[in-house]
């Protein structure tokens, strides 16, 4: 077990405790001195002590991370994951399995928690390798939760049975105790009740001793191991000696270049991951927590976002967490059973887990790293920071000034953000307000909420897209009107990436109204089924979107965009459709033809179809007709965009009636600064044109107007030639 591919003559027998301790020491070296000091102080101040041993319980863990009761199930799963990772690199289940009912010290010791923080924050890459499949380890840890819960349930049932048997025995003994007391004389004997109590204590002692044996197996020294082996041999217990020998490793830890060279780690402790199944419900609870803490910073308290764990916000997080879960198990519902039999038959395999995470949500679990960075920050020594300056409403004169922060396209939140970009005060404001205390969530709309941003962050790199602190509302159909002109006016002036979101319900194949039937007559007949069964479970609603990294422009005959353009779906499940390099039909915009992704602008022939556009959908495409009433999403192959990687060999075409449409600009401070300068120039130009002063010399003014072609000029026509 755990041997290296090297000369056995140079190898030595080493206990699992020594391997675990040496690995923990290496993990501790990944922290700076102040981080390690803070870690130790945080751990000891929140720990319980038993026989001079510091350890954490579920209560200690939850209280430190400040996880509220509304996500108690998520907290238990996370606690189980930590329990599992504490034993790394020994991750194969041992007897007895970990149980939440145990009252003795758990595996959450300081040495073990050092390993957990290194693993969950990604610092393991310097110890193992950047190619180490941490997703497999995480999958095993979450799957182990079902084993722990099942063992805990069985443990509680045995305790309940023991208590019932003791009570029954006590009742029987009590009914006959008085008669026996009169007939028999002699020293007082212990009653059955006390005997039953002794049996109960004995049962608990037995369970606790089993747990102690399991945890102490990794804490015993080599000498103690050898003593046990010697005494067992002297007593003729060869089976015990064999068990001890099986746990010993032949390895030279001083000469390994990477811990990944250790077969124990490379083979994931011999776990057959193909036999494991992950419960979709467990994954749902994890996603609920991760979405709620998505904006969290390493030095920011979870209580900063306390409102995220209260209604109605929590329901929104649960709704999107369910959509993410359906990406792994499309037929799953929250009402499904969560017992061992159901998980074994309908659970998520590792192959499915890996494929969905890599394809549709590669950053889904990054929030765990941010959360566990809290162990490295000690609030007792945090420097005091001055409060941010209060923001007051501007007076009448300031509102009507030509400052770009007063641009009519901006909300009050956007104006406050642009106020910070004043070059004279920017540095001073930055020093006064720490970055982790600046508002980073925009005013919510129907489609863009804090939960939506958290979901977008699972597949959009927040460092590249500045999803927190860099989102600016450009266009909302229900506010500005569902028209191409309004869309152009609000969106075309943004010279940075944009996110488009549309929400709608599935159209009836035959059309429910005359307008729907007219639209269906314009598009090619449906040759593919819709994702109808899943949508019906989701009240018929769908949410699609697109990421466009280049500025928008009119393109009646050609397309714009680049290879970073992508399509995605957020509800009823999450999916991402990335661009392919073989075709450049990324985006088109035409006031008369609408908006399309993944196909060429439709043809418009006045002699056919009554002059209406002739649509020709691409293999993977999203098409919006010019009135923004209807849209079509198709997934039938791979052309401009890659087909769904999580719905393999499934062709579908969803036709929806649009109920809301939004466009959000994305950009960091430098993008906002350039955008502000552009808006300022445009406003100054508009003001200059509005206040043109004609010369007092009428003849001179008339000649100027004639030269501009505005008056006079005989047969000269206005405007430019086509």
C-alpha cells in the first residue's frame, strides 16, 4: 500500500500517522508567518479541549464561519467534507465511519485543518501538481456524506433500540421487585433499571472506543505501533498484526520530489471512484450556499450578506441552485428520495460530475476557497479602517451639470460608481474605503439579481469580466421598450463586453394567438423536439443569454464579434455553448431583421413571404425577431458555437415568447473611466449644437446656412445621397 516505484532497499517502514504529519508540515509551509499565526490563534480560540487536545465540533465550525440556520443542511454537508479531507492522504473509508453523533474529539484537529485549508484554497498545487484532479477528491468527499449520514442514522436507531429495551426491562423488573423483596432476604442487589443503565453506558462506551480506535490509528507513534504488534504476536493474535502491517507504508519521504509521486495519493488511496454515486440533493444544498456567498471576500464576514439567507432572496438562490443541479441530473426534483437505494440507482457518477463541471460551471466551487481563507485572517489584529464617506443626493445645479456621471442611461447606483472615477478624488476615496467594503452588487432587476451574478460567476471568470463592481445596466426591455431603436440607443455606446439575457415561456407548437402563428409562419418548420419535458417542470420558463466581448454595431449582411463570444442557458438548467474557430457568424444586428447569434442575417425578399425575413437558423444559434416578441434557440450540431456538452446527442429547438430582455455592460474602473469620457464628449457636443449662436449679420448667417444645405440653394435636395 502506498509504495513508490524506487529501490526498496532505500525504503523504510512508516506509519500512516507519520505520513499524515509530514504532509501537514509541508502544508503549513504554504502559509506566510502571519497567516500561520492567525490560523493557530483562530483555531485555539474557537476549539474545545479534551485531554489537552484541541478540536472542533460541528458547532465550532458553523459558528466560526457564521453560517446561518437557514442553510443548516449545507453546513452539515460542508462539515462532512471537511471531516473527510482531514484524513488526507488516507481517504478510503475505514471502520467505524465518521458520525455526527460522536461526542469524543473529532478529526478536526489543528494539524488536520491545515491540510483542509491548503486543499480547499488551491495551495496544494505546489505540493502535488497543478494537474492533480481535485474535482475527484471533492467528489469523493461529497459522496462520503451519504455514508456518514447513513451510519449516523443506523447509530441513532441502535441507541433508540437500546433505550427501548432498557425501558421495557425496567418496567418488568419494577412490577415484580416488591414481591421478590418480601420473599428474599439478603444483601441488596442492583436493580434491572440500574443494570439497564449500565448496558446503555456500555453501549456508548463501545461506540466511543470504536471511534477512538479509528481516530487514534493515525495519532499513534511508531513505537506504540510496534508494541501493539509485539503484544499481539505474544498473545497469538496474528490477525491484529496483519492489520497493523497493512497500514504501514514502505516509503522514503525525504527523497520524494513531489507528494504526487506517492502512490497513495496518485491512486486516491485505492478508492474505486466509478462505484461512488453523489446525491443530487447534496449537490443542490452545496450550490445554494455557494451562490449565497458568491460575492464574499477572504476578509469579509458572511454576515455581510445576511439578507441572502433570508426570504425572499434565499428562495431565488435555491431556484438557481436547482437549475445547476438539473445540469447533472435532468430528471431530479427536490422531492426525490435521498436514501442510499435512490442515490445508488439515480446518483451522479464521477464521469458525469466531471463533464458537467468542466463544460458548464468550471468555477462553481471557487467559493469554497474564499470561505476557507477566513481561517488565515484574524479579526483581532485587523487594522481599523475609516468609514467610507457618506453619499448625499446632489442639489439641483449639480444634477443638471454636464458631468458624465449624470448620464441619463445610468441608475443612481451607477452614478455613485462613476462619481468615484473623478481623477482628483479617486485615489483619496480608494484609501478611505477598502475595496472589500465597496458596494459590488448592482440594483437588482428581474433577470440580473445577486443570485444571477453568482450563477454567471460559475462559468465567467470574475477577474476578467469584473462581475462584482463592474456591471452597468444598459437596457431593460420592460423599462425602455422592446424595440430595436431603443436597444441601439442604449447599448451601442458601450465600448466593452456586454451580457444579454432573455426570459420567456415555451410557445405552443401551433401558436396561441394570431401574432404567434404569424411568427411561426416566418421560420422554417420545426424538425426537432423542444426541451419541453424539463421546461414544464420549471413552469414553462426559460432563460438564455450571450456574452459579447466586442462593441455592438449594425450588420445587415455580415456578422461581428470574436472567438470569445458565447451562448449560455441559465434555466431550467445551466449550459454553456462556446464559440468554435471554424466559423465567424457570431452576432448580427439589423433594425429590420433582428438580432442573431450563430447564424447569418436572414434574407429579405420583397417578392416572397410578403417581404418578411427568411430565417435560416444555425446549428447552435439564438435568434430574436425585430420586435423582441419571440426567439428561437437551436442545438442540433456544432458550427459557429459548440453544441451542448452535457446533453450529448440530444437535438432540440426551443421556441419562446419573450417576457423580459436585459443587456448589462461589463468593465473595470479603467473601462468606466473611458466610457465616462466618451459620454462627456457626446453631451458637450450635443450642448454645443443646441446652443449655436447665429451671427448678427443676417446675410452672413444666411450664406452659412445655404452652404450647409439647410436653406435656399435652388434645386439642391437635403440629406446625403444614397
